[in-house]
C-alpha cells in the first residue's frame, strides 16, 4: 500500500533562518506531488506542484521554493524565513490518472518567531 | 476556471440526527468532486468522490454525498451523526475537461462540523 511521510511535524524557527521540509511517498511511482499551506486552520493554498523529477510549478509568488530530486521526494525550502511563512504545511500525492484523489501527509506546523 | 463554495462556516447538529454539509461548484466541463475531513493538527483524509455514474456516492465512516448537476451541488450527508464526526470538512473540485497543469484540485474554505450530545 502507499504511504506518505512528512517531517518534521513541528518546527519553530527565527526570522531570517533557512527552512527545509521533506516529503516522501512509498509504494507508488511517478506520482504527482503537491505542497499546500493552510493558514488559520482553514483554507488551503496550493504553493507548488510537480508532475516529475525536476519539474516544479509555482502557484503563487513567495519566499519559498520547492525541489523534486527523486521520483518520490518533494522538498519545500526557504533561504530566509519571514513571519508570514508561519502556517501548517501539507504535502500530498496523487496517482497520474486524472480521476485520482489526493492523499495527504500529516502536515508540518511551522512557527516563525 | 474552477471554483467551489461552502456557504456555511459551521454546522451544528445533535448526535443521532442527520447532518448535511453543503457544497456548490463551478467548472467549464464535467466535474470531478471530492470530500475530505480534517481533524485538528492532522492532514486531510479522503472521504469520497464523484467521477461519473450514480449520483449518490457512498464513502468512509457512513458518509455519502449526492451529486446534483442542475443545482451544481455535491452536499455531504450522514443519516445519524456521531460526536466523533466533529471536524473540518472540505469539498474540492477538478474540471474533467482540463488536462495538464498538474490536474489541480480547488478546495472550498471548509465547514466546521460540531456534533453535540
């Protein structure tokens, strides 16, 4: 069966420090991968998606970047965090077929102080 | 462009009573529709989806949803609510006619369901 792992689960970082959140998927190949941010426990904002290794699409201009160095690995990064980067970050994957649903990781709670 | 609306921020229901969480959508083509549930500080869990076929879709934990094309709605329902159903519920849509671009889902803003004894 397929599983998705996301870490770290919680992170407290000072303003101006770097960030790296990692997401890996097991039990599938060539998944579509997504990073979402959820602010204030409600709406989901799509940040990045990837349909293959090295292929990253950004949905909104921001202080963050994403990379996909391996088929089932998706990394969210920042060189210098801002206060506004605080939030709950969710990684998700979907099989390549278009009717497939998204499967989410357990999330990473980032607090920037 | 695709969009989805969840008109209620919160729904309150007594345990044992039926519940409905509303969702309406807008797409250019045919919709693929999804419901997810989120418990505090957890990821979203998939409940059910409508792709094609029977308008009544059954999902996990006794939930079901009814697709209504004329009203462009996909309301989530459960015949008898449990306190443990209290959570945040998200409706999502993807336009079946749109290809490429990661086949992104568009999510609603969520509805907080509170089931009380």
